C-alpha cells in the first residue's frame, strides 16, 4: 500500500496561509477547496486538510481526513499545485464516490476560475 509521502503534504502554517490568501476558493456541499499553482511547476501536487473541531470529535475528524486523502490519492492532478480541503459535516455521511465526484468537479471549477482570472496556461497538463 502506497503511503501519503511527506513531500505531498502541506505542513507549515505559512503555506496554508498563502494558499488561503492567494488561492482560488470553491465552495461545495461536502467541503471547501482552495487551489493555488505552486511557484515550482515541477514540484508534486501537495494536499492540506483543515479539519476543525466544528466537524465533530477526533474520530470524525480523522475519518474525514482519511476519506479526503484517499480521494486525493485516487484523483491525481498535474504537478505544481497546492490543494487545501476544508471538510464539512455532510462529508461524513457521503459515500466515497460522491466525495470523489465533488472533488473532481471542484478542482475543475477552481482551475477554470484561476485560468480566467490570472494565467491562461494554468490548466495545461491536466
């Protein structure tokens, strides 16, 4: 079983803040997704998960994080992006296929928004 590599994680608070500030935000029924092109386009796509106590007890937060990591692992996007997912309570009751569908839709919407707003070459390679 392949693990979630250290270089595929957003770990520092400063990195989270940068994605929140400059990234494209997409609200969904199950989560909010932030996406920011990394400064180095060849760096691996990194994932950050912000599961707060509003989501529930530790077991609920951990389950939400496991589901999100699995969806991220199964639906890789091209290298050079930082992705942060903020889960909502509805995510805990959703099936993995529903989470996967919303994740794919949110990533596509986020890239379209970023492409229209900033750089036309942003979605190349997806």
